[in-house]
C-alpha cells in the first residue's frame, strides 16, 4: 500500500501557520493572565486547569510548569481537573460528561481562586458549564482558546485566542502560551 507523503510545501505551510498564529498572540492578555496567577500565589488562592483531549494533556503539562515556576517556601496550589481518570469516569457515569469539571469546582473552588480552560473549540459543554460554575462561585475565569474563541471567548474574564481552526496549530500555540505564562509567573513570584 502506498501512503502519500506530505510534500515539503505542506510542512512549510503548517510551520507558517504556527508562526503566524504565534505572532497574533496578544502579549497584553498573556501579561494580564500571568498577573492573575501571580496574584493567586500571593493570596494563597488555588488554580484549577482543565481541558479535553489534547488540551487535557496541555493542561496537565501547564500544571507541572506552574508548580515548578512557583516552587519555594510557598508553592502555588494548582490542580489539573482532567488528570484523575477514575474521578472523571465516575462523574461522567453518575452526573454526565458535561458536568465532569463543574462538579470538581463545586467540591474544591473558593472565591478568589482561578479556573483556566484550555480548549480548541471553546464550545465543549463541559468547559462551558465549568466556567459558569466558576463564575457563580466567585472564581476568576481564564481561557486559552482556538477556532476564534467559541462560546468561552465571551464568558471568561481573560483570554488568549488563536484564530486557526487547525487542531495541530492551535495546540502548538497553546503549548507555547502556557510555557510563556509559566515563565512570566516565575518572573513575578521570584522577583
């Protein structure tokens, strides 16, 4: 069986789209989110990060990076709501997949905490419900989005939006943005 091989032009096109999407990242939005996270660290608030699929993997990686960025006498309390497969499957079975993140926020979030959603579409019901739940509990809401932002772009306090509709491009930019955020938080808490 012959498998078509991508041409060099297809590779160049993908890389060009990633570069163009990175150039569109709003630096002021990144700095605003970094300050929200640094302020959470100063106040002893917690940060909850979540996503589906590839965004769940990026959320988990981001939690690791935020923990490392703030490690010291007082480390940021940061938790990935996508990480516990037993809890996710129990909540999905008992309460519906649309509630897997909202239910965890009800159990753990306090006013002044921060909830961060990573989402390519910005419209998955479980992350939309999580943002509504967070806001109702006085939790700051942040989203790192693709596909122009989706529903979440209008629901959160702070956002970074990638316009691309290519999952690979969006997730590549999200990984870069989360690394940048961790670096900017580190600079603030270790200044």
